[in-house]
């Protein structure tokens, strides 16, 4: 299992940018599909983006063209660069790791992102 710690959340005005980071430990980081999910108050947790070990990426339609996911296996870190932020991006953002060999799913504790209008 991977232990995940997110950072980089905060309060930003609409149109601004933030970069989230998620550092992993305890497993072979490169064996994991890494993802960012978010959960707004009263809503279900949803996928924002994920990146495979081969660095193929997938994005939710709502963030395409604004968010970029990337990974640095040497640093055991996955990033989410968020540009042109909107109030509807306000949520707790969670880092996720899915090991492609063991299928073990791991979650971070979440980081709050608040976008003011």
C-alpha cells in the first residue's frame, strides 16, 4: 500500500492558479496509476484526472484544457497544475494510487481548494 500526502491547496480568486502535490511512500510508486479526485460539499467524489505508469493521461471534461496532471517517479510525486480556476472547482482534492499489480487502492487525506468569485 502507498501512503499519500497532499499539499498545495488554499484560497484563490477565480482565474487564478494552484499546483497540488502528492508525495507517496511505502510502495513502488511507478507501479501505480496516480489520480486526483475531488469532492464538493453535498456531492459525490469525482475523478479529476489520472496518469498511468506509462504517463497516459485522462481528464474530466470539466477540467480539460485547464488542469494538467504529471508525475515524477524519482521523487514519488504526482502534481496537478490548475489554471483558470472557477468557483465550481471548489472542493477537497484527494490523491489516489491504484497499484496495477496488486490492485490495492490508496487515498491521501485530502487538501482543500477554495475558489472565490
